[in-house]
C-alpha cells in the first residue's frame, strides 16, 4: 500500500557519507522518535484504514530519514507532521478516490503550519521599509487618504468626513497615491516628479 516500509540498510551509504549517517541517526533518535505518540494519534485521526497505520508511520520515518540525510531540518516536529500530511495526501491520490471518511481533517493539526523563516522575515521587513519610504514621498493628502483607506480600512465617506473634503476628492487622492506608490515601488519615475 505505502511502498517499502523500512530503510534499505545495504544502500544507506549511497544516500550520504557514513559520518553524516551517524549524525542523522543520532538526530532521528533524539528528535523524531519522541514524536511517535503524536504522530500515531495524527495518523489514526486522519486515516480510515487502521491496519495501515503502522505502515504509514514507517513510511513517514523513511521519508524523514532520507530527507535528513540531505539536510537536517531546523524544526523536526513541523517537518515530521508535514511529511505525514503529505504522505496521507499521496495515499488518497493513489487510491484515486477521495471518500469523506478517508481524511477527516488534515488541517486540524497546525504544527506543520508555515512559519516564515529568517530570510522571509528579513525580506518582509525590507519590503515594509521600502513601503514606508514610498509613503513618505507621497504628497501629504495622498499619503493620508492611502493610509486611512488601505491601511486603516476606512470607507471613502469616513475618510472624507475625517479630512473635511468631498468623497470624489478622496477617490482622486487615493487613486493618485496608489499610482505614485506603484511607480515608486517598481522603480519608475512618477510623472509628477518628472516635471520638477
């Protein structure tokens, strides 16, 4: 059903250097095996065939071990549960049937949720800084309408009342502000600055 359920010990050296294998084995015993109770509960909760649960567990272990031979993951728990979730999806696809009882709720366990890594966090902060610089370059009224409408979520009417201007003027300022932001963020010279 799931395929080979144990690691081919004779060919393990073809996957990685022997020193790496010993390191991965230590990591596996210390980080992955303690997760077995939670993994079994997850598999039992999400797979209808109780007889195949142990095979699924072994296949998860094989996939985790093989992946770790290439690179040991930073967050083992999330990694193991992501592999388990993907394995269940693969099994359902292989059956070419998606019965309701086959997979009760794969998203219920949020340990495998994507958490941005350090690179993505740095990239997001850089994008926010660029946006702030671009906002600071807008004319004051355009900046205020964009912030109130797009960031604070106020309606055109609420912005007009707060700023003491007509709704049509709010629409004009917002459109101009968004166009200018787009030009700034995509490194095009805005037409209003070409004239300066």
